[in-house]
C-alpha cells in the first residue's frame, strides 16, 4: 500500500491509474478509523480496482470553538487498518499542503447547507465541499463512498457533484452501529462510561419515533420530535436539533414526500453526536 503526503505524488498515482485503465474509488475520511469507515472501504473495493483512502482532519470545516486540535488521530493504526482492508493507497497531506495561506476560493452549497447541522455550524459545509472538491481533483476517482451517518453531508455532496458536473459516482453506505446501537463515530472516543450509556437514548428514541410516525402519520411529526427532545434531555443530552424532513430536499414533509430523514444532534458533556434514520413512506 502506498502512502502519499503531497498533492503531486497523489496526482501522479491517479494519472498512472487512469492511463492503466484502472477504476479508482475514493473514501474520504478524517482518520481514527472505525468499522463504519472500514465498511466504506469494503464497498469501495466492490466498485473499483483501486481504493484510495484520504486521511485529513480538514481545518476549514471546524469553527474556532470546535474540536480541531483534540480531534482523535492515530495514523499508524489507520494505516494498518487500511492495509488489512485492501486499500491501494492513503493520501494523508498536512494542512499546509492542502491549503495555500492566502486561499480565497471556496465551494459553497447554499440551500441544503443551511438546514440541520448548518444552523449551528454555519461554515462547516463550506469546508466540507471545498475539501471534497479538492480531493476529487487530486485523486480523480470514478467513485467516491460516503457514510449515511453524515446524511446531510452525503446529500450536499451529491448536490455539489450534480451542480458542478464532477464525473464521479457517489455511493452512500449504510450507517454502522455498535452492539448497543450507538452510531459509530470517531468522536465516541471522547465519551466517558456514563455518557456512552446516556448517548444510547439517541438511537433508542429515533427508532421509537420512526414507529410512531409510521403508525400515526406525518401530521404528528412536530409532537413526536418534541417527545424525542424530552427523552434525550432526560439522559443529560443537550439537544441541538431533532428534525424530521423530506430526505431529498430537507424541506418540511408534504403529502408528496416519499421518504423522511429523522435526524438528531445533541451534546453529551462536550461531545456533539449526530444520528439519523430514514423512514420510507411508500
Ligand atoms: O465525513 C468526514 O469525515 C469529513 O467531513 C470528510 C468528508 C472526510 C471531509 O473532510
């Protein structure tokens, strides 16, 4: 497995792969890999000859008050896991390699990015769209795989790819949970034992809310979301949002809505967690 630290080396590999007629898949990550990320590599391998995993804690998607400095990192472990899962290369640049000091060009999706996490993290998706565009230009993949855990991010990337005509197929892989149904996230490492137990309220309450919505209908969504908020607060979660929106548009559902995205974000201690579930109405 190759490890590239510079844009030039990564681009040379991409050019050689294209010349050799190889199909390349990209799995963009911020490292500290868990089974959720590894499932993306497995899916990527099914769709391509070569899988490139990018490991880059992207500073532009963190606000100054967020956890950029303490975001967990363990490159050696990530490298071993990528190798075991059959990745062909890792692209792991420094921030100075990815961003010129005076960079003034950004990629900004202006509609979906204002919903859900975008309300409390207003610069987040600009950072994500910009870095993912850069990665697309550097790795030049045929396919890129993102996780449904970050449902809003996946929607925004799909929209960006459509709007900017990136010739890349986007695959969204199912959310992976631990044996207690906690959605896997690198940030789970921050949780102490009590917070880990408390955080199970997220999946528990959205699973119950899904059943409730399916039995009583979309008219009751506001009151069901309130119940979820109360439940999360009971387990010491500080709710950012609980929303149930049209899964394609992130608008309020209507009679025409085919599928709902029930999404939550809450803090346990200082750790902000997100979770979501899709609800098929057809
Ligand atoms: O989902 C993530 O880990 C990040 O937002 C991504 C897509 C790697 C961009 O930095």
